[in-house]
C-alpha cells in the first residue's frame, strides 16, 4: 500500500499562535522558555493534526521560528561573524538578529536581505557567504525535532534544504562563486545525515527545488558532484524533493542522481508523470505530488486517482508515496474554520489536503467509502464549475465579445502627450507621490472602531473626509503638482477592491506566512469577477473638489489583484485576470466622467507573476500587459494613465513595462542608486517615468542634495520632458513629520532642477 506523506506544514498556527508568541517575545513580554514552549506545542499539535487527517509519515524540521533557509544557514554555521559572536552569549538574540537586525550594547547588526521564495509570496532570508566560507554543523535542530516526533509515536521524516539549492539561494558578498563552496559544504551535510541515521531516521526529505528550474552547466555539475559524494557516506534514504515546476530537460539528471526517491509536482506538471515513469530506476521510490500545495481548492480526486493508476501500472504500490505538490506552507491550516462561507465545501486547506491524500490512498486499495468519495469529488468539481456562484453569463459574454481593440488607447503616446500637456499644464519635472499617506494609529483605530460598530457610518465617513482634506492641504502647502487623496479608507490595496468586486471572498482565519511573524490573508477569487458599482469614485471626486490641482485616481491593477489572491483553478489565470481588467476598465471610465484627469493603476506585483521557467515568460508577459492595457485603455487621450511598480528587478522586463503603454510610470529605484537606469542605455523608454528618489522604508529623512544627485543620474539617461519626481513607494508606513520633511526636500530638488533647466 502506498504511504501518505507530507512535505511540510504551516508553522504559524491556526490562530497565528506563533506570530503572537514571537511578537510577545520581541517586546519582552514573554521569555525564551515561553517562546520555545509555544513552538513545541505547535509542532506537536501539527503532527497530531496531520496524523488525524491520515498522514502515515509526518515531516519534521519543517518548523522554524522565523525561516527555514535562515535555519539552514545557522545549522551549518554559515552566518557572518558578527552574529556568530553574539550567538556565544545569546543564541536566540543572534538568530533573530539575522532576521530583524540588532541594536544594543555597542553592537549594531543589520538584518540579512530578504527575498521571495521562488514564485511564492513567502520571503526567505538570503544567506551571506564569502569565498573562503567555512561550514560546521552547529546544533542539531533536525535531530532534536526528529526525536521529539518519534517520542510521540510518529513516523517522522526530517526535511532538509539540499546543498545545491541552499547555495543557489545564498549570495556571496565578495564576488566569490557560490557553487565553488560545495566541496566544503557536502561533508557537513554528510555529518548531519550520518547523525540522523544514528538517531534512527529511515528517510530524509532533501529539498532541491532548483532541479525543476532552468539549470546552467555549473549547477548540473554541482548536483552530480553533491549527490555522488553523499552516496559514498552513510545516510538515511534520501527523497529528493522537487516542486513548483516540471523537471523537463532536467529529468535525466534528476533520475540519475543516486538518491532513494524522487518527489515530483504533478499539479504544476501533470504531463511529467509518464516521462518520470520511463526514466526512474527500478529501485527508487516515487513521491507523487497530487494535491495543490499552492492553492486552497479541493482536488479533483478522480483525476488524481487516474494518475495513481498510471503510476501503479509501472511501479509497485509500496514504491509510491502520495503527497501534496509542495510543502503546505503556502496554504492556511484548517478550512473547518471557514464553515460560514458559501464556498466552504470547495475549500481544502492543509488538513483537508492531507485527508484528500488519505482518501486517494484508500481508494487505490479498493476501500468502498474512499471510492465513493472519489466519485463524489468529481461531482463536486462539476457542480463548482457550473455553480451560480461562479458563473456570471454577462461577464462571460463580455469576455467573448472583447477584441484586442480594447487594449488600444485612442491615439498613440506622442499624441496623448500633447493633449495631456494642454489639459494638465504641469511644470517640467512634475512632482507626485505614489498614493498612500500615513496610516497613523488614529486612522487604524478609527477603522477598528468602525468595524466593531463603535463608530457609526457617518462618523467614520466624516473622520476619513477630514483626513483626506488635511492631506490635500498638506500637499498644496508643499507645492506638489499632482496630488493624491491618501488612501485613508483602504486597509489593503487588494482587499479594498476585492471587498467591492463580485467573485471575491475573504476568509476569517485563512492566514499564510509571508515572512517571520508577518502573515497575509489572501482573498479568494472563486467566481467570475464583476463590479456591481463604482469603487473609488466618491473618494476621488471628493478629494478633487478640494483642489484645483489634478487629483490622481488610485486603482490596484488586475495582475496585482490576481497575484496576491488565491485564484480559481477552473480556468486560466489569464482569463481571470482579464475579467478583473474589464471591471477596472469601467472604474477608469467612471473616474474620468467624475472629472479625474490622472489615474494611476498600480502593478507592484507584475514582476512577481513571472514564471520560473524562461520559456514560459513571454506568454505570461503578453497576457499580463494585455490585461493592464484593457484596464487602462477606456480612458480618453486627455486622461493621463500612471502605473507604479516596486521592489523587484525591472531591468530585464523593461520592454514589457513599456508595452503597458502607461503615460507615466513610477518605479522604486533609490535603494539601488538608480540601477534601473542601466536598462535605458540599451532601451529607449518611450513615456514618462518617475524613478523613485528616496527610500520610503527608511525613517531617515533624505536630503535634497541626495535626491538631486539621483536626479542628475536619471537625467543622463532620460529626457527632461520624461522625468517625474516621486518617492519610491506609498507612504502609509511613515509618520507625518517624516513625510512632510521628505516631500518638502523632494519638491525643493524639483525646483532646483527646474532652475537649471
Ligand atoms: N498606491 C499604493 C500606495 O501608495 C501603492 C502600494 C504599492 O506599491 N505596493 O500605498
Ligand atoms: Zn510601491
């Protein structure tokens, strides 16, 4: 019989218990023992939950207090010396120092850089290595957690991040070659694996997600080298785990590595199965990733059963394991907590996903109840696809009628530019901001009071109007050219729109870890998206009524809404995105009719949606850009369309950014000292562009001279009539005194530049 296994479980807890404990510890409200006690309780509860849901084997060492990549760096002593020094006296403080920075008693340690874990919204800390990096096994977290689980009677499989993926996720700070460190790292892995074998671990799951990505020759060589070397030593059986993409051309490599088993993601790459079955040596275990670890829908168990049957025709049952496609880190824990939702029967969070695997395993053995559940699953999928909740014939009809004409503005950029210059009459080097102003404690308290029913609708309305009016006065006082209303009415840039659009729903406890203690509750797009009524017009109209200067309308773009949600899996992402784009298009037209002359459609997540494999990128960019254009192109030539992007590398997609055909785009760039501008040596960016002139994440108020310096740099690459002046991103996390000082310096820089013109 095939075993039901799992690749990783969410750590944060059903009710974000880990978040609460961590933040209490950081505040000094609880001590290290209390934090560790909560961590232990969560691990044990999660193993229990997985067992109860039907897992035969539970993962261990998937738990972490902050991040599993950071844990791996600490496990191998691969952290810069300043932190290691601190670890001698206070290991927990040193650990959190690498994650969050540390300032005390003459020590000032900054946090390691954080970046996205593949194409997910989870962020890991980037280990910093040097060319002469030494590695040594430090502590025994995987062993301790293995023993902890076994003492409770669980069959436990430790999870380790594999050596090649670990190095590829790291960076060297001195230009050294990461992969050259492999021969020093592998013996330390061997040491750890030997100890896990001594402790009684039969299997270890060794995550090598890069095996499913585009691999250069050096990385392929590294894989061969590392696993040949490990095969020479005594280790538990190794299950090589790949996920997030198919193995494709790396299949011969992956199946030739001397491991004992291979996990493949059949949700992202169902086509992979036959090829894997062809290539896999006879003595290997195959772990089938059957249910989607990246989304919250119940699986089509009938289709999954079909995959199992095919696998069983080639491989005996005991060599097969049934697993989620990847770690369940990326979904919430318990859909049982969302029973109030109408779509509840369609949802499977981590626990329900394991139960689905149990059903599949039992059905494969001919269990009648399980077979009935598999058949019922098919009915459920059908019912969901055709449900009145999902299908909106009007939306479908509109989509069918829509032609590429919808992507085109009335005139090309050159003609629009002239019209906009006439109606807007802006100075050269116009100044603006990205949208939000400080979400002060007052703003947050008012929102909470309103939601709790302690503030009436009209009281809350008046409060927000006052905030908005004050923001307008401040911007006029600062002499900013294109104003914003401040977004005080918004809690989150996706949630605000999702709550007003049909086809979106919000969970109560559907939390997913973003990084450390930070969690997000992504909306669920379950049905055809439509806009029952205008979403932002009243606020924009009100704000515009307070000033003669242009007031920017402020929308979240279709790709960003898609990217930061759980998206329905019964149609392509492109199609869902197009529905959102059409809804936004109506909003653009309504804003314009209400007298708004500048409209910004934010797409900070455009780059995040980029597929992991290069071969898939052009297709994605094509539909993503098309969706933005559909949203924007309802605007008349006179209406200036802005967009905004941040915190990603845009140089290599700059032609797609240009293809969005926005009249003006603001892009975060000050942290990299305008590295973005490199892109413009080769590429003539056609329209208006505002490379951010100061980093809004720093409480440090920037000097006018710093900003001028960046602007001079920008001017070497951009024409004067292209250049806009703005901060890097929205200002909601800052406080008003900082914002006023920074913006006053920014306007000063703009004026200085104009003087020289
Ligand atoms: N308009 C949004 C804001 O200013 C943009 C946020 C973002 O870039 N993520 O808050
Ligand atoms: Zn931004």
